[in-house]
C-alpha cells in the first residue's frame, strides 16, 4: 500500500467516524461540547502517558476517554447549578483542563517536549507520518494507525444502527424520550463516551483543530441541505469524504499540513453551502427578502386603492396622476410596482381611477 493511499484511508476512517457521531451533538445544539472534549482529552492522554510511559497503551485511551466524560459531567454540573449558562460553563471547563495539559507538556520535569506529545502535534497532528509503521494481516499489509480508526468507525456505526430510534427522539425531543421509557442520560453519556473515544483516536493523528472540524463541519453542512436524519447521515459521510480528498490534495500540492488542508476545506464547504444552498442559503435569502419587500409594496398599493375606492376623495387619492404623491413614493419605483400589478391583473384603470381586481384582492389577503 502506497504512503498516499494509506494516509487517505486513515483520514477517511477518522473523518467518517468523527462526523457521524458528532452529528448527534450538533443536532442537540451541543457543538461547544465537542470543542471542549476534543481539547480536554489531551489532559487524559498526558496523565495516562505519565503513568504507563507508553502512548499506545489502552490505559492512555481509557484515561483520555474518562477525561472527556468528566468534561461533559462537569459542564452539566455547572449548568444545573443555575449560576452559569451552558456556553460559559464550557468556556470555563475546557480551557482549564487543556491549559493544565499544556503546562505539563511544557514542563522540563515531565520531559515530554521531545516525545510525540508536543505542542505542534497537539494542534496539527502527524497524519503525514501515520503510514510509516505497517502490519501484516494475512496477505494484507496495512498501516498500524489505520486499525484503531476502523475499529472506532465500526463501533460508531453499530451504535447508531442499534440506538437509532433513541438517538433520533433524544435529538429532537428529550422530554418525549423520558415519556417513552428510556433514559436520555444513559444515551447521552454513551454518546459522550463515543465522542471522547473518537476524539482520542483522531487527536493523535490529526490534532485538536481537525477533530473539531471533522466532528462539527460535515454534520452542520449536511443539516443545511436536508432535515431527514437518515439522509443527513448519508450527506454527512459524503461531505466528510469530499473534505478529506480535497484537503489532502491541497496539503500535498502546497506542501502544507494535511490536517490543516482538510480543516480549511471543511470550513470552505460549510461557507459555500451556507451561501449558495438553494433552500435556505444566504444568497437565496437576500433575494427572498428583496422579493418580499417588492411584494409588500404591491400589497401596500392595493390596500391604499381598496381603502379609497368609492370614497369621496378617490380622485385625489387613487387617480393615476395623483396616487404617486399620495403614496409618497419615488415615481420610478411606483412605475415598477404599477406595471407589475397591471401585468398580474391585480389592478385595472377605469376613467383614470385605479381599481383592485378579484385577483388583486386574493393576492392582498394572502399576505395579510
């Protein structure tokens, strides 16, 4: 297996595992918890490494996972005290644990600065080196660093398949979940545990920046395209795969950190979808607001005509040559509105007096 293919496969397994499990926290509006866990697991990694002196030990993964669950529990504890909001609680907890981890790494007493646990790898990882160590399984030779991401991917997929109904209900209506007889707390901490495990595995390969990017970006992008959960999961995977492939090409072509290229691609894809999404994109909304403003002008003119039709002042208020001054509109703007209403048969002109047609009344009532 070539080095390039190995790196891409490792990144794909990590990206898909991260994005599908992160989607459910994004659905629950808990994206900041992902950010917190992806940083605080470093504290568990450092403590575990200091205890066993082996970064590949299962105890390191266990310590980091426990730290992620502890982070979630501590944030919830602060929120339940009702003295601090969720975002503030998250903003207090994760910088504390993350900063302690950085201090331990930077301290000469721990002698960690010359290991693969260093400040540089914390943020950008070392996925470029992930394919160096190979293992042989039967007739197949694969990178050792591909095994854990694949195992985590399989576990995450199985968890979503088995608890799909519970995850769906809890994501949209936690109160209903309790009424139906299953504990949202158990599902929440199971989900948090998987997020922590996934973050630990991804952290070593791609760094903290990309962990956050992979867990939030594809899911948040997919939710702007579709609201059906199964379709959202499928689109999330597609976007994660696209981000990895394009990000790898960017990193390889410009000789930049691959994890950085993937993170940038994830952000750009999110922004493009946010801008150009035909259903609810920013550009579409701008045109919708512009069109709605135009429609309300038509409605305002129809209301004015209707209010003065048959009144003693109709020749002053709704005559074709006086209505512009009565509405206090720009003549050019009025001509656009008038021609549009005339074309749509919302108004007719009788003896120089504007009148609302049945179609015009129906149109007016639609927006009132």
